[in-house]
């Protein structure tokens, strides 16, 4: 069964180009012209990924992601933001609210397809270990259900934060540079800025604050980050 991607883009020409490129690459494409229609579509169906324009009429892309991440049924859907905004502050803002990647317009279809495949690879963990649960300091990560819990209290994480935490919990006590984390968590098939790691680390820590586990994600001065109890 083909992978379905939802395109939320108000520019008809770009929307048509995206759907043409996606179908040519073997994906199923559904498209809507604004966020309201996108949210309405999601009530009945769920795509494997969303391509989301930042500047939309009415509800903008940032608010769309906030609503997506606040809904248990939609929280794990990967999102790639498409935008003409090229400032690094804009990139950080998009990632901070829950986007999994960020592509500037204009972009080439081959580049976008590579980014889509990279996001889908890292957001769909297949754990080959017999034990699909990892527990550290009361924090339990289950790759089968794609959930993180502490004493039955669920911690809501976006797809990239889940992947990052999964890597940390499988490799505790070791310090990793930002470049190493990019290679292990994001993969080396596409270019992503190292500061992207910092944004997702902040998001992961913020999510872990609910159960006072944010201290497990430690900054190692001059190196990068590690996951440790002490």
C-alpha cells in the first residue's frame, strides 16, 4: 500500500507540482489549500507525513503544528515545513513548535524527496531487539507502542524527539557531539544544520520536565550531549 502524504499549501501551482512529484516518486498525495481544511481532513484519515506551508491564510503553519502535537491521534505524524522564510530564527521557531524538518523555497523536487525519505526513515523506528522496552531512572520507552511513560504517566514526544531519546537510552553514559547525533539520529543522507540538534534537545528536555527527568539529558561542555542518571 502506497504511503500517503498530506500537502497543506495555499499556492495552487506549488500544490500541483508537489502532488505530481510525490506521485511520480510512488507516494499517494492528498492536498488542501489551508490549515482548516487540513485539520478537517485529519479527522477522518491519517497520512504518514505532512508537507506544510508556513504562510497560510487564517491559521498559519506554526499554529497548525501546535494543534497537531496537542492531539493524541496526530501527535506522531512527521511534518516538513515548506517556507520562503530563510532566516535561521525562523528555522528554529518552526522546529521548536514541532516540525521535523524545514525546507526553504524554492527547492528542487529531488531534494524534497530525499528529505521526505530521510524523515520517514528516522521517524519509523524498527527495533530488532527482543526487548522492545528500555527503562532508565523510571523512564520507560516502548518502541512497539511508540510511547514513553513514567509510572503510567505518558510523556508526549514528537517523532524526532522520540528517535533522539531512543538513541540516548540505547547508548547511555556516552557523550556525543552534535555531528555524531546528526549521523546517528537524522542520518547522513541530507544536510541539516548542527544547531538543529540544540533545538530538539530543548524540546526533549521540556517534555521531560513534566516528570522531572530533564536532568538526564546533559550538556557536555566542549563536546555535545549525553544521557546519564548522574
